[in-house]
């Protein structure tokens, strides 16, 4: 089986042959960068092989959304709102001044003014302009990153640079120089670097997840959950060639899959639905039918989550570490319910060469081996 190393671009018929021989391979349909046709090979070790069928129909509805927002809303033109509005002007002293008696035709003229239920209430707290934008992620700079400036304009020399995809805490939202039609600037802080960045290349994202440790990889399932690794890295069964650095975790159908790091969804496929012959697993004929999500991370790598029954995020969604991105299944070439997770180089496609990934919540070098039970700290409260 050690000869089962193949990768790259090869004719589909050859790949199919290799796949049949080796159980897994690196496949691209070669037609385009679009994943919808995603030729995809995962011959996999399932868990106990009890690919229950007909389960969890309610979990299979596709829900594509973008919880990250567009970053273009809710910006307060104020500078932090440190002058809360005073109590509303309550001027209903009709007749208190006494100089202009009300018209006699007013039936209420002789009555005292009705009590204003809000008159005695404290003024409402000023809206927090950062409530919808506690952090920003640098987007779409084409790899050159986003300069951090001493003031909200491009005049001052940059104090530093935030890489594409990186995240910074927002200290204030201000108006400054108009850059490509956007005058919003964010005062941000990241790792001791503090200054202003242009909103044109910053997308608002939510607060950090509890216990988020976004500089490390955490296991792709929920806090405190334990699962067995049924195939580790460099396994002759199917983790070789392009996908050598992959993990299979045995888990029941419908287990929430969680992102190992923050990032952006760059590929997603959910075309295999109940009733499809490859929905409950299958052989090599199902190599192109696994549902999956791929998340790109600020460090330049991406992670793939495959054999999903349900996909809960759409391409472009900004997600946090620990965010629920889909539910495990047995779609595609799979011998039973499990999750296949691997880290890859980013190559512009959903299936790139895999690279090592160690989890901070796995003892030792962080790289679990076949038969090892691992327990996730992903999303655990700090
Ligand atoms: Zn696998």
C-alpha cells in the first residue's frame, strides 16, 4: 500500500483507477475552481460501520448565511458617545406659565397635564457603537495586508501592517479620509500595535468565543466531547498522497463540527442529500459526493471538513474558532459515520496538498494516532 501516493492533476480515469487501488486520492475535476463539481476522493474508515440510514432528516436543511455581516452598517458618526443624551425635553406644562390660557374649547384645558411615564425614568444608555463591531478582520487586500496609521487617514507613515485575514480588537469607530467611497476608520489594537485602519478593507466580526485561542488549532468538535481517531496521518488505507496529513474521527451522525481556528469559508458543497445513493456512504463510486466545508485561516492555511450530512455556512462567511459549521455524516466514499479533517496549503481549490496539524488540546505533539481517544477544548469557557 505504500505505493499509493499520488497527487496532482491526472486524467480522471487514471485517478479513478488509483482511487480504486488505494482508497483515496487527490482529485480535481480539472474543470474550474468551482467546488460544486468538486471531484473529491475520500475513501474512508468509518467508525463501527453502522451507517444508520434515514436519520436526522431535520438536520439536513441547508442554511447558507453570513453571520459576519458586511461591516458597512451601524457605524456611529459620533466619537464614542461619551456625552449621553440628557433627559428628554419635557415641556408639557400647559398653563403652568399661565400667560396664555388654553382655548375654552379644549376639554382638557382644566385638567393637569397627564403624567409622562418616561419623565422620571433615567435616560436610556447611549448605544454602544462597538456592540456590533467588537473586532474586525482584514479582508480583500490581495495579500498585501492593511496598514495601521497614526490617524484616520493615509497621510501618516504606517505604524505597522495587519496581514490579510488577521483579526484586531476595535477600540473606536471614527470618520476619516474617504478611501474608495468609505470614510469609516477603525481604531484597532492587536498584539501591542494600535492605530487606525481604513474600513474599506476591514470587516466587522463578533466577539471572541469563550476560551478562544485563535493562535492554535483545537479539535473540530465541541468542548468536552471525546472521540476515537480511526485513521491518523500517513495511513496506508486512505490518508496518503495529497491527503496524507488527515484525521478521521469516529462519531455519530449529526455531530456538530466546529472550526479548528477562526477564518473565512472559502469552499462549501452540500449537494448530497437524503435519497442520494451516496448519502449513507458508499464505495469508490461515491468519491465525488462527500459534502464538505473548507475554511481559510489567517496563517495562510485552510482546513477541510468532509463527509458532512449538513453544511451550515456559506462561502464568504467569517467564522470564529469553535463555530458550528456543519454536522458530521457519512456522505461520499465512506464506510461509516465519521469526520475527515485535514489542514492544507491554500491553493485556490477545495482539495490542496495536506500539511501537518497539531491540536493544542491533544497531549504531546498534538497529533493523535489511530486508536487514540481525544477530548476537545474547542469552545470551552475560559
Ligand atoms: Zn479520512
